[in-house]
């Protein structure tokens, strides 16, 4: 029988993986084929009945069996709960839209005294481009300590990627000259084309479409021109004003965030709307002096919020700005550039080239739901020696805030991996030759991330003791390791007792 259950969000929960012989998920004993569970598609034989729980802020789906495919297929408009990157010379910082620090990166290029400027995410979020005094580089969320050189250059001024991600535009000072000129080439390599050649410094923050880039000319009274990178044909970008240039675009190429306002004595920045390929209507917004985007801008995943780097610091504002919310004040060094990580696209977690393996004995997938909430938060996959023994169950009464518990049982775990938003880097908690036969996975009911995984080894058919003490859970048993949301093992030598707070955060001992 093929199941087809719709789910709207994934819940914070605790998943308990234990040795076979314990309780299993409720439902029929006849294996079912994989099916579609909201935005999660699966293939394979399912043991028992899949569990779908729809809570107030998240939805979770849990199932066990022999899975050959598990793929996330997003639907509808994504939310903006990803990561905002900016550079401040010494580091590349990533923030949540609320301004909370996520990670600090210092990718190494093997060159002494490197500094980082103007980061730009690729469309799929797999790379983050930036430039340093020695050239244009990229790093990845999976290996943020490594910087890979794309183009060896000195005296780089700005970089920007075409909307389809295939071309990169940059400014630099050519040999024997003293001012910045603008160049373009394919990201994949090939010939470089010079787009400007004059006696003033020129720059480009933003492409208009895949054929044209907006270039801010240094000469007084010229303003910005739209340059076709193939034919070099140009048209003026209205309004013509020194220092005014688009720094970000919406995905549909209709709206453009400008660095400053037309009337910068009265307003801070402006937004232009495309009327035709050569005609743009522009309006001014926000207060002058502070709320500009002269150090860069980016659009949110849902296409409705601008992230701006300007005099006030890093701030967010509406598509047609009415207010500004500062999420980071500039420090000693300003924030050079800003780039909002796109929402996760179609992603295979189990199957050929799956992020968590080619096969699986079960999954727990969690996503955000509710007004303005739509995105995957976490994904857990495990495998075991005998997949027919893999089962999953939960406590139906455990549907409030805090922790939700699932119990997954199998004979011996050979893999247990998890990923969390926003970067979805896989963390493996057990080895194929290990002796673990269970784990407790705690998910946050507010944001859906995996807060902790407690891996244990008990006699066959037994489970650790789990006692509720108010909103906490105290786990006692033969604990092999305890993993946190960042992928760190808090008990590499093992433990006998772990306390989880009401949100699933672990304390060893």
C-alpha cells in the first residue's frame, strides 16, 4: 500500500534509538512502500506506520524500514531563516536574521595577512565567494577553513555574480594604470573581458540580468550605466547621480536596491523598479546619513526584505522600505558587503549521492511551519545491521512545547547522521563497526533543530532509564557519546548520566 500523508511542519522532538526487542511504532505489520509526507518524498519498505506530528511551530515525520531514497522538495515561498554573511577584513561572519551570531570563518589561502571583503553566496548556497588582496576566492559551509582561489589578482575592488551564477564581474587596477576598471569572465574559467577603460575608478556591485551589469562610473556626472557584457552596449541607469548604483536585485529582476537616495540630503537610500529594459522608476526611503546601502546589499530568500550594509551598520528593511532594524553595528572595521544565504532547494538526503548516505533504516525530518515559516530545519538518518528490526514510536501525549520523544529500535546501529539549518553539514555519530544500539535525539520545538544526540549501548531489548523532572529529562545508562547542535561530542569518553533541559540541550554528568 502506498502512503500519502500531508504534513505542514516538523516538531521539536527527542528520538530514542535502542536495541531491538523493545516497543515499536504503532500500526500494521505489513511493510508499506515509501510515500510523500508533505515536502519529504521517500522510497522503500516502511516498517509499521509512519508518524507525522503537526505542532504549532514545526512538523515532524518519523519512519523506519529500508529506505532507498529520501528527498526534500520545498513548496511555496520559503522563509528567511537562513544565514546572512558579511566580511570585516579579519573574518567572515554569519548571522541569523535576528542578529544572532552563527559562525565565524577565517578561510586560509596560504597567504599571510589575508583580509576578507564582499562575500557573495552562490544560488545553491554551496559556495561563498569573496576577495582578498591576493585574488578572488571561495569557501564552503562544509569546509569554511579552506579558501580556494578562483582568480589570482591584486588590487581587487568589488565582485558580483550574475543571477544565474555563471559569470563573475570584478574591478581591479590593471598593470601600469592607477584607477579601477571593471572586468568580467565565466566562473568556470576562460577569457577575461574588459568592460571599462577610462581615467576614473569604476565599480560594479550588481547585475541587472544575465546579460547586463550595472557599472558605477567614477567620472562626475556620469552615474551608473547598464553594460551588455557581450556587445559592450550601454544605456544610462536612471536616476543619474554620482554614487548612486544598484547593489542588490530581487530574484525576478524587477526591484533593485540602490546605494543611496536620489535626494540624499533628505533620504537614506532608494529602490528602483524595472518598467522596461531601459526605464526604471525610483523612489527614496528612510532617514539620511545612516540608513544607506553604500557598502552593499542583498535580498532575502522570500524576496521581500533587503539586507543593507551602510553607515548605520547591517540592517534589514522592507522591499519598499518603511522601517530599518539594525542587526549588527559596525565595529572598528565596517562590514564590507552582505549576502543572504538562499533557501535550501531540492535536496536528496538518502539515495544516490545522498547527503546522509545511499540507504537508511529510518529518518526523522523536521521543518518550520506557521505564518511566515516554511523551511527545513533538520534531518536525521540512521542505519543498522538488520533493517527489518528498525522501528520507530513516540509518546502521543508529548505534543506540547519543549521536547518530543521518539523511540527507534534496531539490533545494532551502523550509522547515525544528522544535519541542522542553516548550513546542513552532516555529522556522523557512530561508526559502521561500532557497538551502539541506540540513541536519544532531541529536537527543538521552536526552530526544529537537533539540539542533542545521546548515543548508548545497552543489552539487547533494553533501554536507558529516562526520567522526567519537570521540563527536564534525565537519562541514565551506558552512554557512548553526547552530541550537541554544532556537531561536537561532549562526552568522547562516554558517560552514565545526561540531563536534557526543556529544549533538549544536554549537560553531561
